[in-house]
C-alpha cells in the first residue's frame, strides 16, 4: 500500500480461481483520500475501473492517480488449485444376472473435499455396490464446487441357463432305461455338472429308474443353474386268466386273459392255437400259456389250465430209475381212478399199452388214459440215470530204461465209491514202479456199473536241456542284482554249484545250468553273461561367488563332473545359475549308474531393508522461511542417497514436492518416497470500517475467512468464533490465523438516535413463488429521499446496482441466474434522524437460496 498527499490505496475484496484453468478471478481496490476523480492503471491491462474481473491466475498491480496528481499502488495475487479436477473409475461386472456390480471412483486434482452425484442415484460417496448392469454417470464436485463427470459401464456377465433337451421315461415298470438330456446356454467355460442322485457327470444321464433327478451346472464365475426332471414309469403290466372247462373228449374249452397296467395297445400270444386276442377258444383239456406285450414291448405271462368234466384221474404209483448210465432198467407203474371202465393206455414214446412199462431208458414218458366215454387223463414221469462214469488218466515216464514210472486215474460220475482192477497186481487209483508200456484198468461204482480205460507210461531218454530266464536287466550298477531262473523246476545244478531253480547274481560273470532227473543229466544251458557296472564317486560343487546375496542377484554353481550331472532342481548342465534361496546338490550318472549326491550347498537371499521416511509435518506454507525435516534413519544402514543429492539420514526441506531416498544395508538397497503438500493461504479478511447502529439494537459482525483455523476478537469483546454480536460502542479487533500466518483488521461500532429504522434481510429465495423473491431494504418510516444498492459476490465482483427508490435485486446478473451462496451488500440512502435529514451507509452479507 502506497500513500501520497493523503491518497490511500489498499487491497479490497479479492476472488481467487476456484477451478483450475478458469478466468474467474477478481480484485477490488479500496481508495480513500486524495482528490476525485480517480483513474486506475492495471498491470497487466485488465481493467480501467476500481475492480478487475475474469482474471486468470497470476499477480496484478493497480496504480491509482487522483485529480491532484497523487498516486498509490496495490498488488493482488490470484491463485488457483495446483491441478485440474479429474477422476478415474474401477468397475467390477455384474455376475450371474445378479445386481452385484461395483464401481469405485478415484478423484485427483482440484481441491480436496470431494462430493459425488450419481445418475441414477445409487450412492452418495466414491463407490457404489450391488449394481445392475448398465451405465452410471458420476459427477465429482470438489470443495470449490468444480466438477468433472465420468461414465462407468457395468457389464453383465451372465451365468449358464439350463434347459431340458429331452427326457425318456422308463419303458417297463421297475426297469432302468430312462434317459435325460439337458442343454446349457451361456456361462463361462468350464461348465461343471452335478447330478443328484449321482447318475451323470455331463449333460446326460442314462440307465435311470423311475424318480426325480436334479442337475446343477456351475461355470467358471461360480454362476449356477438348477433343473429338476421327473422320469416316470408305466403301471406294472400283469395278467391273470379265467377258463371254461372242456367236456370229455371235446375241444370246447376256452381261456381268457385279463391284463392290467402297461402301455396300450396290448397284444396277446397263446402257446396253443393262433389267437392274438385276449380269448383263446376251442381248446381241449390242458395247460396254456398266454404272453401279453404292451406298446413298450414289456411282457407278462400267465397259465390257464383247462380240465375235463368227468375225466378219470391218473397217478404214478411206482417208478424205478436206471441204475447205470445208458442202460434200460427203468420201470413205471400208474394207477387210475374215476371215469368209466374200461381204460385204454397210450404211452409216448410208445413203450407199452398197459398200465406199466419196464426196461425203460432214461427220459420223460407221457401216459394218456382214455375211459369208455373217451374222457382222458394225462400223467407223466421222468426216469433218471446216474451221471455217466468218466475218467482222466495221467502218467510219469520211466527214466533212462528204469522201472520208476507211475500212472493215476481220476474218476467222476457213477454212484458211491469206486473199486479199481489194473492189468498189474495193484488195486488203488494210482500205481507205481512201472516200466514203459500200456496199462489197463476197470473201475466199478457201488451199483456195479463198470468203466474200462488205459494209460501209456513212456520212457525218458534223458531230461531236456533247460533254458535260463533273467528277472531283470543283465547289466546293472554295483549294489544291484538280477535273478536267473531255470526252466526246469527240479534237478537244477548251476555253474556256481547252486541247486535251486533260481539264483541271485550280484557281480559280473557267465552262468549256465543243467537238469538231473534220476540218473539222467541234461546238457548245459546256453550261457548268460551278467555285468555289474561300478558306482561313480559323489561330485563336488564350486560356487562362483558368495552364497548369500541381495534380492535380484545370483551365483553360479559348477559340478566337478563334466557329464552325467543331475541337480536337485532337475537341471542337467555342468553349471547352473541360482537366483532363488534353497539347498542344492548334484549327482553324477555314468553308464546308467548314479553317484551319491554331493555335499549340499545352501544359497540365501538377503532381504532389501525396510525404509520409512518420517516427516515433522506433511505440508509447507508457500513462500520462503517454511521448513520441514525428513528422517530416513534405518538400522545398520551404510549409505543414504536422497533425490536432492544429500547423503545424510536426515534432510531439511524448504519447498513442497516429492522426495525419495535410497538406503544401503549390508550391501542391499531399499527405497521410500514422501509427498509434501502446500498449506493453503488465508483468504481475504475484510470488514466494514464502521457500523452505525440505532440505540437499543445489536449488530452481527462476520469475519469468516477462507482457510482460517482460528479467530481471536479483542477490544470491546473477547471471543474465538468467526461471528460475533456487538451490543456496545467501541472498536472491535479480530485476528484470523492458520499455520502459515495471520491477518488483522478492525471495525468501529457507533450508536445513534434513529427516527428511521431500516431492516436488511439476510436471505431471499428468488424461485418465483411470490414469497421473498427479491432482496431490498425495508423502512419503518417514510420512503428515503435517495437510495443506492450495490451487490457483490464473494469474490468482490459487482453483480447488481440501482439508485431507484423502489430498487430490488431478483438474483440475476446481466440476465444470468446467479448461484446459491453468500453475497455482500452496500446500501446508501438519505433518511431522517430526529426529524433531521441524514446520510446512511450500511454493509453486510446476505444468502441467496435456490
């Protein structure tokens, strides 16, 4: 502020830019003293008035000249946020057709203190959950009412849809040939099928019995669909019969099948006759079987027995079965009662014409008895016979012309125990001490039935030369073995002297075997050669450097074996490069024989140190003189390197920004960084020079200032609130502070006797409802002689002025509707005090509410 010859120029209201990149800054200069009129010179040239609007961020200087040639200068710095408001979104799709999508909004730039408006209205903060698929618009508003809008599309990830492709019911009651085929549409592969009961693992289930089956499919996103299908079965097909009896000797009987259940149409097949209906007629006495088949080829059977009216009754009174298989010693005798004598007898086969038959072979015999009225009775009998005697013979040859052969007969069939008569004087089932030749035997069972058989005992010229079979590879490593087995089960003599059928070989050599049977010995077998390869020694490991190193480092391990290496991590080269912790060994394989593992080598990785930068504060005041201490002290650290170039564990900074440090511990490095922000400046502190209050009234004084953290009123009142109420004359001082400084100002409150009182509204609502639509002073006396009203927004830009006695503000500026908020008014009028004309000046704030 400069003063010359009573001219005083000081900064008035100032409006900083709230939204990055806008030109909404404004400045208002206050001039007192000097000689009017004043002229205003702004640098840059943005105005010729006492105010400048539509300013971009920067520093502006205004020089005021009065009519007397005096001048004064004042400067303004219009600030703006450090970066533009922006926002990004993170979207989680809506899975399985459910409302489970998510959107997360991450704002940046602008001025912290963000609010969020969603369309549709699904949230009031930076994230929304339980969302249906669709597009969501999110408007982010910062603390300065700057906005940006992002669009987030929640994609639908549909799950599988399960439908019935086909179903086949069970054909026959109690069967299991049902089938179910399902179809899956949509979903994300792979698709997993679960059947209950567990009758399938994919999209079909077969071999099903009657019942209800449930199948659930689940895709890779865990979306699922369930379908229940019922497999039905027809009612059980069953059949019963009714009969009409036949008269004696007349084929006038009938049988009727009564079927229930199954699936129509039904078909009928009788065992006698050609009827395919439920009734078979014209039948003689006898038994008849009917088979009923339904449309699904299910069948049911029933028997109908038709008897003669007044027929004789025949029974078997004596039966003798055949004693020896294949002989004809059977006998049947029948007894007849009822009917009309005399009886006639017909046998099938034709073995007699009487009531008995003898010398019968095994078989079934049917006897039909006819009485004098030709009524018949039928009876049958089956003559059985023992199982035929059968025998199997076996023998062992005599060796080398000696009498050491033997023979044995095994007998089956017949009845009871057996006796044996050989062509040599021996009577058991086996005979010994035989020379080569043919031997005969007669076997008789307990019924005297005979069987004659023979057996040939050969003569061995000597045992067959055996062969050698190996139970594994003939080449193996020392410590291994192979089993050699002779084809001869007995009589073996190996080249090693062993006499067992098998020997175990553990060392190199050539082996043969012979077989001895009795006094006969075979020629030696073909020789078999066994090779036992030596085991190589365990290799050693040589490391190319330290076995402990920092993350990202490595060491080369080399085996002393040039070839045949196999490392514990399955590498096969002579050298391996190791960059992971662990214990490593290597073995050497030569000629297929692996060596013992080498002595283990352990590789360890030294973890990067944990580095944390501690700051005494997280923001600095703009301008010079503000400092902060950053401390990265780390245990056992050997070196520090800051992005500023310092190599100390602690540095002092004087400007906001991002600071990084690299710390070395045990040769390994760790990193950390920290962001130091800028502490916002205090806003403009402006109070009217004075308040004139009518006796008995009070006045409200509002010192609210942007970014202020404390208020201190002194003088006529002691208070720490931004707004006070003054009820006495005097000077009211206020100090507004934050971490970066403070502002001081004062105002004078004077009491006057007033004939005319003015009421200034503190709010109005220009919404066209006819209530409180305008801002204007209200007088409790005669209209003033003159009236001037000026309205300024919170940045000091004048948005309304009038000198009409009935002037009023409708909440617009140059035809544009002004936003809700706090505005400053200046009212000057000529009224009356104590019947004397008097000039009044009033300043204060009002709230526009929409």
